[in-house]
C-alpha cells in the first residue's frame, strides 16, 4: 500500500524515499525477500513523484537532478535500473532546459513523457522501448 505524503514538497519526497531505502536496506540485510519486494513496490511511486514534481526554483531543479544522479550511482550494478534512471534524468533535463538545439523555456512545466493516473510512461528512443513507473 502506498504511503500518503501530506506535504508533497520536494524535501518531504526526498525524506520519504530515504526512509524507504533504509527500510529496504534493513530488509535485505535480514534476508526478508517478501518485505524487500513489498518495499521495492513502494519506492518506485515515490521516485515517480520526485520526477513529477515541478521545481519552483533553480535550487529545486538542482536537487532533483542530484537525486537522479544519486539513483544512477546507487543502481550502478543493475543495467536496467541505470537505463531507467538515465531516462528520468533525460526527462528532467528536457523539462527544464529543452531539447538539444532548442531554446529552453522559462516555464518549468515542459514535459516530454506521458503521464496517466497510474504513473509515468518514459519514452526515450536512446534507451529502447517505453518504460512505465507505477504510482501504486
């Protein structure tokens, strides 16, 4: 079941993800495969919320990009996760800075992925087929 975040500021989202990562680390250390699976299912929607968040300041843009860079480092030994994380980074870069060769808009609502009520569809030809990150 997905944890409801009452204040969906970027910092509270980071704290929620950090808490889940600590729980995941503990479950892995204790060898609890079912709990690892359950917590893993809760982390992806939180990551999607971080990516969906529309930064209001350049500091928040930097924090989002640093968060995804940290994901890439954390997932370095899992090629599939690294490709997913790189797609997330590309989406944020395009949202805030535009596509290569285009002038970036000052409007931070630029979005290149597809959103649905169930999650995010990441579309990036450089990394293969569309990927989906579920909110549930």
